[in-house]
């Protein structure tokens, strides 16, 4: 919200006499009047303008697209489309402007207004890389000995790939990934559930956090 507030202050100086409203973490506006004004909103907090916005300007695209998140591009696409849909129709003078590299797939999809094209491209890339939803991942996070114990107990599918360790949020913990083809996901979930049950029966003191298709892989 600090960035949005600073942007609002700069716009207020540039457009003296024009009301500037902000919508974000501190206060989220549901609607704004259709009178002339500048509205600065954080992603997901865009208010609906009576009659639609004359122009929607999408800023800080790098902040959304550069996140270390498997779903960064699709989440950016969703947020952009939601914000762009608040503009007036083009026949009524509505405009959408995005400040970003025009060669990027999400930008191209927005310019074409074709989320289906973006989804097909994204799915093809994930199939090639073996990422969800083409494959299923399970993340196991905990103390090294706890994660190793769970993997030793689990009767994983013969096609399972164990990847890692990969970076974990906590410095004193280990994180391993298990990947299987999409059709073997239920088998993997069952094996890990049974292994967790065995550890619970043994009263294992060190927990292991299990996440299916985590947003952050590496």
C-alpha cells in the first residue's frame, strides 16, 4: 500500500485539482462515483466505477510477473483482466494501458483479449517442463530426519521422482519434492497418507508439512 500511496501523491501533484482516491490494505473501496477522479488501487482492491473507468492503467507489471511462483503469470493475467473489465467499452472511449514488455505472453494475451490463447500456451510449457497440472507435485517440508523417515516408510509409485532438497522457508528445515504423472496422483497421495499414519502411530515428534502442487517449486 505504501507504493500505491506514493503513486497517488505523485498523481495528485501532476493533476492538481483532480480528486485522488486510494483503495488497498488500509481501506478498500467497493465503488466510486462516475465523476472525474483518479483512483489508485492495489491488485484485487479495484473499486467499480459508476459507468466504468475512462482509462485503466496497469503499473508495476514486473512486481507481479517476477514473483518466484509457479502461478505468477496466470495470476497476473487474472488480475489484469479483472481490472481491465472495469473500463468502459472501447466504443464509449474506454482505454486500457499496460506498462510492460510487449513480447511477454501475458501482455500479448491482454492485447488480444484472448485468455484462452494464454492458457493453451501456459499448459504446453508446463507439459514440456513436467509442471502442474500436467504432472502432480507433493512438497515435504520438515527436519531432515523427519522428511527422510516419511520417504523411507512411504511405498511410492514406481514412477515417482524425488527431487531435492530444494530451498525451504525455514533455514533449519529440509524440503523435498515428489513428482508423478497426473494419472498416478491418487496413488501418491495414498502412499503418503499411509506413511504419515505410520509415523503418527509411532508418535513421531517431528512433523512434516505435506503440500500438493505447491505454488513455489524451486
